[in-house]
């Protein structure tokens, strides 16, 4: 024998299903002790004509949760985040040029990040929408180009990740930091408690 051994982690029972493939949202839930299964939803995310940003994210959050609810016995959480400036919703950039245009719009200005959360459970549908104001410092063209090369902006709404390398661009934030990352934890906890989902359940030591 070589003296090595394997350690089997204790099994923790999920108490929630997350209708999103976002590792950030799963990690945020884990940070409050909520262990979640993941079943990504597959819905059309095209904004409706003349749809406001708030109506858009709320509609998608609810639709994501409802789309997965029939596939699990657990309560389901859906969420959607939009970056908004000049009444324009900035989605995920399609390429380097698109990301550069987004970051140029955000450079030196304030914008809003809207995150909607919906939970489908025994009490029906519970939902909320949180708006956070983010002020960016002036970002140079070279910084924008270098940032794209890191790979971080490619799958992020608005072309940046506040919890990642783009943190150096953020001058000020008013509101929920976790909402900008993808899930407002204060409001999410309230919704989960309404649906009877236990908080901190993944934190207790086995007895």
C-alpha cells in the first residue's frame, strides 16, 4: 500500500432546485447554507416589445422557475439579472466588439443592475426585484481590450463581473452587492422562508 487514503464527504440533502446553470448563484445559495440541485431552464429570453427592464427580469425569473417546477419535487428558484443604462438592457456580449461597446457605455457613469428572484413552492409563486446602482470609473480602451482577453466578460450581463477582475472598475455601489453578482441574499432569504425552505441547513455538523 502507498499509504494514501480517500475521504468521502458527508452527503448533504438538497433543499432547493436552482433553475440556472450559474455557478455564482449556486455559490451564493451555499453561502447561506442552502444546498441546491441544479436543473437549468431553457426558455426564450428575448425581451417583449416596449417591455421595461423590471418587467423583463421579473417575467424571466418566474418563467425559469415554473419551467423547472414540474421536473422536481423540491421548491424551485429562478433568477434573472439585467444591466441597464439609458433605458437599454445590456445582455451578454456576443463578441469582443460588443463587449467593448458595452464597457464604453458604462465607463465613467452610473448604471443600474436589476435582479429578479422567483421561488415556486407549496405557497405558489413568490417573487421580488432588486435594483442596485453601480458607478464605474473611467475605463481606458487598453483596459477594455485587456479585460476581454481574460475571458471573464464573455458570459456576463453588461460584459463585466463585479465579483471578479472588473471589481477594479467599480467606484461606488448603492444597494445589494450580491444582487449584482446574481442573487440578492437578503430578499432571497425572505422568499425562501416564505416557502418553508430551511436556511443554514447545509452548515450544521452531523451529530
